[in-house]
C-alpha cells in the first residue's frame, strides 16, 4: 500500500472514532492529519534507509578489505 493511501486510511479510521464519540472536526483538520501521518511515514522510511545504507557501506568496506587480501 502506498504511504498516501495508508495515511488516508488511518485518518479515515480516526474520523470514524471521532464521529462515534459524537464529536466532529473540520475537514481541513483531517487533511492536515493525513499530511502529518504521511510525513511520519516518510521519516520512518528515511531512518530505516539510512540504517540500511550504513550496513551496506560497512559491507562494501569489508569486501574491499577482503579483495585486497586476495590481490
């Protein structure tokens, strides 16, 4: 599922909870909530990618070191 769709589904579920509680919020607030959720997903993905990049960099260094040993 794409992050935008996921953020919208979370927002829609939140809207349902708010409505069931007998409350309401302006549509603009739900749009802002979707953007905040999407930004949070982006941040989590970037942090995960940075960790993977660090691991790949360490692995590349190890491969270069091993290649020099066999040279």
